[in-house]
């Protein structure tokens, strides 16, 4: 077994153990069946085209994962929106076409999380893009549900793509020594991150950047630290229009829009993630730009509005092209 294959296997075993912890064991739940879901959604933004690419959905036990709710608040919010504790959570990547480039924002789970996920490549093909057509993959952060789709059996899926990772994010996850000192929320993700990125490092296909850097014409970055130590927003701007790719600012829309102080076990730094989320919500309401959020209901594109002391998600409606391929 090669070192690369050993790392990949270890990453998969670690992630599999993590999923066993986080998923509900209640086979009787009526909400664990993955619902029918469209697979791509296309919309223009200035001179660019943005296509949401579904990776599938995963059932998460929110009672196990969420933190910092007031007494009784989580039960009340969940009763309003879910039949039980289990919520189907989307995972979505976003393809940006323009200026002769095809740029992917995150890459989905690949084979890391089971059969209900790992559909990014199939749905890219449905949208008319082959993996080898991708020029760059901009990674918001290195959790397995955002990087697992980069590899297949230890090999690069996007053979012509350069990966872009913020320097603080790469410094944290790609240094194996950090795993021993990281907190328990971070430790399960190190092996998967390294397994997904290693083939691109070997091929010289990884670029790091400082938070806030301009990466391409019309595409810039901004720090969104907290969920992970180096997570990045990506901002797409053209002809006076703006869309911000949020990464994992929010996971449980019905809960965290109602109370942005509620955090989730996937956040490496709970307090910093909460602060980043509140700042992101405030800015999105004030400036009114589009948001792309990979864990909100597909296609995960919409606006945020304030309603009293709470926030609400206003999903995109119409104006795009929807196709159904895989579920």
C-alpha cells in the first residue's frame, strides 16, 4: 500500500467513525429518507453564470449537534420546522462560468460520506461541464464535505484544476502535528483534508492566498474565521451585482436564522463562528446582495432579510434553469 493510499484509507475510516457519531440511529424516523431533489440550478450574475450543483443530502441529528440555545428554544424551533430531531441537510457546490474560466466553489463529499452524497461530478456533467474542464477549485475550508469530491480512489478528479486555499486554512489542516493539539470538534477532519489535498500537492496544483486577496477578475476572498481557522468567503461581482459564497456560516437555517447565537458541533471555534455569522447576517441584510449557502435547501441561493430581532431566508424563485438528474 502506498503512503497516499494509506492516508486516504485512514481518512475514510476516521470520517466514517465521525458520521457514526453524528447521524441519528433512529431507523423509525419519518424524516430520514432523502427527499426528491433537483440537481442543478442556473442563474446569471452580470457577465457570469452561476450554477448550483447538488451533491445530495445527509440526515443530521440537530439535537446532538447544536449548542447554545436557551432552555426550551431548540425544542420549540424544531417543532415548528421538523417532524423530529432529524433534518435533511443539503450539500451543494457552485460552478462559476465567465471570462473563459470554469471555477468550482467547493467539491462536495465524494465517497467520504456514503451513497446519499457524492453526486457533484455526475451533476456537473448534467450541466455540461466535465471534471477536466474545471480550471480552479476555490475551497471555502477543508472539511470533508467540501473536499472529499476532489479525489476518487486517491486520484485527482479535477485533473486540470488549481486548488485555492487560504493560507491560515492550509496551515491548520495540512500540518499533521496540529491534530494532536486540536479540540475534539476538529480532530476527525484532519485525515480527510490531507487525503483529499495530497494528490494536488504532489502535482503542484495547490495555491495558497492571504485572506482578502483578489483571485480572479470579479472574484475576491474575505476572511470568515471561526467555523474553521482559515475559512474564506468568496465574492463574485459583475455589472453592479454581487453574490457571496458563504461556506459554512450556517447549517440549520430554520434554527440559526431565528437565533444566530446557536452554534454547531462542526464549528472549530464556537464563539468565533457565532460572531462571524452575526456579522455576515447583518451585512447581507444591509447591502442586499445574493448569498450562496451550501447547507441550505437546494439551490442554496437567496437573500437574507431582518424580521424584528430575527432573520429570514428568502430563496431564489424563478429566473433560473432547473434540471433533474440524480438524487
